[in-house]
C-alpha cells in the first residue's frame, strides 16, 4: 500500500514533517526519541501532527562517490543502529532504506524517514538496501563493495545465511512491487546485469 501523504518543510537549521497517518507519526517519533547518533536530533513535536528535527545537510549516499572505506562506514553505522534497537533476534529496521533516506555529509551517515520502520530481522534491511546497488553497479564493483559491506557489518554483529536467503526473496518481492506501484524508471544497468548482481547478493553469505 502507498504511504499516506505527508508534507515536509525545510527551514533554516530544522525540518518539520507533517503527517496524515497517526501510525506513521508514532513509528517515526519513536525512533527519534531514542536519540541515536545516526538519526537527526528531535527538537519538538505535536502528537500526532508534526515532528521538528534538526536539519541534516547531506546527499543521498548513492549520489556520492562510494569506495570501500565509505561502504564499510555505512555498514558499521547500520550495524550500530540495529544493535542499539535489538529485541531478541529482531531489531528496528528502516524498511524504506532507499538512497534518499540515507544521507552522507561531513564524513557521516544519517538515516531519515522512519514512517515505515518496524521490528524485523536485520537481514531484511540489508538485502533490501543491496537491491538498490544491483541496479547501479557493474558486477565487479558490486561484488567488491557488497563483500566489504557484509564483512564490516559482521564485525559488529553476525548475519545468518539461511535467514539471508529468506529475507532476500521477500526483499526482491517488496522492492519490485514498490517500483511497479510508483512507476519508477528502470535503474542504470541492464536487466541482465541487475539479475547477475542479485545473484551476487544471494551468494554473499554462502560457505
């Protein structure tokens, strides 16, 4: 289902997000109330109407030059977020981790727009994120960056191969349905290469 509409005001030093859906409001507010270093600082709110956040200045991370150091930093930032919100085998997952919701600036990553967030397996978040890479990179670059990403994440907390495969299947379905629903244009690489890259994602934890 598409999100209920919301409106965002960009102000000097802050951002005000107005919500049409109270459930989305409380999901998002709950994340910012944690005060994590990879999310914007919560400045003010009015239930269940709006949230005011400190404005983060950065670009969607896939619009920035990516190298192995940057990818490793991204993985460690996501792992720290997951670890900080862990509940048994699950953790808080962004769920809508498209590139514009992961901003990179001044050597740091910030995560925004948590209106779809939920407790789920960390593999759900990671496989969905990597599907964006599958449509952007050559196979060689995809393999190098994805391997660095997974290794850096597992330096902080482990991933499980069986769950990875289950999560990837679900993430592909969710990813493709969303692109069709929103009539998104094809990504930058041909469909055959995209499928090759998806195969690389599937094999990241094998063996």
